[in-house]
């Protein structure tokens, strides 16, 4: 037989070839991980740039605040300024302060002189429209020191320094006036910050934007996002994705007036990432195409013999044990085909032996079942006959013994007829029976044994509770349950049988206060030949009883109790 080079290879080189195709797919995964890492690194870089922009803003804010504080402090300490302020004449104060401020101020700076209550005495350098200054009263607790912070007038934010001017009076230093110097937060300031840092700036106060380097729609979207301070945060809007960092704007009295949001657009970085992603996708698709081609070709060569084995296994599962797999290879799959053929031959031989053993086992189980069901009535016949033969009994006792022998014989006849019906697939017709009477009839043969063992059998079943059952078979169920309880209670006790009607069914409980169910048989209680602690039991009573209840559409199970044993039997009340 001619074999190709591939068919002579072992599975190891075949697996190596297939693995090489899998590595191609792994390259695609690697590219995806690289892209994810690039995105994460870019995001981190944006966050770092936002923090750097914050540091640049804070440096500018501190330098301007220091300059304003220094200038204001110098002016407040000048003797001619104090002398002018002492006159209380607004024109004198305005001329003196304006003359000094004109020498050192910037074009966009403001300079105001107010009395201790905040009323403006002189307004210089672009602050003519400002009303009185409540911040003077807010900054008063910090006097005689300077107060630095932000204030808002209408829609304009100001960075201001509040400096008190004192003169020496009869009772110590007296507050004459208050100098307020500052810079407005304007769009040009935000633009200069953007040009120097590359980030956008949004100043907000009272929940609305006062100055922003972004368009109105983007600004509205970004300021609505809740941000933690001192931590960069990625935020998406309809206009794009941004990294943002918020820092509070504190007023001169130390309260939060608004916040500054520093924004960095992700758009440029995203374009670079998109180019990288497109390149990676192209490489990944090429690798996938090559990998799929090789995987398909190699898998077909490997799977074909497995498919034939699957067809053979399906045939064997359909009981066609004569099916054989053709051997066309010399590798592991070829040897597997030889082993499969040998297995089919072994199964065929084992099946014939199993059929023979099952037939013998069926005969043995049937015999055991007959012995189990016939033991008690045969014992009654044997015991009654022995008493009639060996003793000179009075007529009344003879009649009682003869009645017991008759009942036992009739029970044997019923058991044999049930066996015949079962072997022929027939079943006794169900009849509507009073469950109390049925249980009483099942317990009647056990009364003498119960009295001898000092066991009380109590039946608490409603007389109107009826169910359609095969009477003889169901009597044997209760007979077996009570017999098990009696065998476990050799020192006396009580067996209580109660019943309730629930959800269209009769639930019957058989409880005893004996030693309970042994732990070694608890989990397989209803399996055939499960027995423990019985002298004559075969372990079939509960298995046969449950099978009978199931045939009636009901269920039989053991309830967990603290003491004794409890069995629950459910029977439907409708046919």
C-alpha cells in the first residue's frame, strides 16, 4: 500500500505545523495589545501635559499675585499716600493714588481705593464700572495682613489683592482706607495661557463659564461633567475626547468661588493612533489570511481520518458491531483505527456475554422479588399450620388460625397474579379507595407483632380522603413501611400514620420514634438491596414500594427528622 509523506508523519510535526498557523493569529493579538498600550500611554501623556499646564497657570497666578501684593504694600506704606488718605477728600486720594499707580501699573490692571465698609473712594485703571466692594468686608478678618484671591463682578472674574492702609492714632493704628489691586480674567489671558501651554482653559463661576478658549457648545458639555480636583480625568463629548483637570478658584475670604478647568484635546493623538491601528489591522488581516489557509489545509488532512472514525463510532452506537474502519495510515491515527477495530470485536464478544449474564440476573432478581413478597404470608401459613398440627387447640383458636392461613394463602395468590400481570405487561385496574381503610387493612396483619414488641400503631387519616389506586399493591407499600419500622423498634415505640390533602394530592406521613435510618444507607435508601441492621431483609421493600407509588403518578421519599424515621408518600386524588 502506497502512503504519502504526510500520512507517515507523527502527530507531533503535524501539531507543530498547525501551531505555526496559530502563531499568526497570535501576532494579531499582539498588535491589538500594542495598540491598547499606545492608547494608554498617549492618554497618560495627555494627563501629564494637563498637569504641566496647571503648573504653568499656578506660576503665572502666583507671580501676578506677588507683584500686586508688593506694589500695594509699597503704596500703603508711603507717607504721602497716608497723608492724602487722611484728608478724606476723594479728589486728593484719587490724584495721589492715580499718580503712583500710573508709574507701575499695567494696562489691564485695576486699582481701587475703598473705605473700610467697601464703598469706593477712587477707581483707577479700567475699574470705573465696579460698584462698592463687598470683598473689603470679607477680607477684614485678615487685616492688617493682605488678602489674595478672586472676586466676581457680573460675568467678569478678577484676581485681586486687598491691602489695608493704617495710620497711627491716639488709640493705636487706625484703618483709613483699603487698596484693591488686581487683574481681570479675560479671553486674552486665557489665549496667552493656551499659546504657552497648548491646553485650553475654562474659567467658571456660579456653575457657568466666564472665560473659555473653546467653543460654546464644547464648553457647556465639559463644564457639566463632575470632576475631582487635583486628578486628571478623561471626558467624552460630542465634539471629541478631552483630558481635563480642575482646580478651585478661591475668593479673598477663603471660600470656593468657581474653578478653572484645564482641557487637552485627544484629537491629534487619536489621528496618530488611527494611523497605527490601520497599519496593525492590515498586518493582522494578512496574517489571518495566511494562517487560515494553512490551518484549513492542514486540518483537512488531519480531520479526514477522524471523521471516518466518527462515522464508525456512530455505527457502533447504533448497535452495528460488525462495522470496521479501513486502515490507510501509519501514524497515531492509523494505529487508533486498528485499536478501534479491535475494540469493536471485543464489544461484540462482551455484548453476547452480557446478554447471557443479564438473562441470568433477571431470573435472579425476579426470584428475589418473589421471595421478598412471599416471605411474610408463607410465614403465616407455616406458623398457623404448625400450631394446628402440634397442638390441641380450642375451636375458636382453630378458626382464627384457619382464617389467618386463608388470608395468607389469598395474599400469596394475589402476589403471584401480580407477577403474571407484570410479566405480560398488564396492570390491575385502579379503584377509588378510602385511604384510611386501605392503611388499616395493610396494618392489620402486623398488629400481633406490634403488640408483642410493645409498639402502638396509630392511624390519623381523614375518612373522606379517597384516591384511585390498585388496592393490593398499595396495601403492600404501607405493609412494607410499617414492617421496616417494626423491625427497627424491638424495644417498643409508636408508629403514627397521618395524612393531609394538599394541591390536589394526598400526602401521607409514616413516622416512628425508633433509632432512625442508618447513615450508611441514607443516600441509597430506595435502591435495590440497600439494607443495614436487618436479620432477614433483602433491601427490596422500599425500592419496590417506591416503584409502585411512581406507577400511580405519585412520589415516595424520606423526610429528615431529629429522631426516628419519617416517610412521605404523595398520591394524586384524580385519576
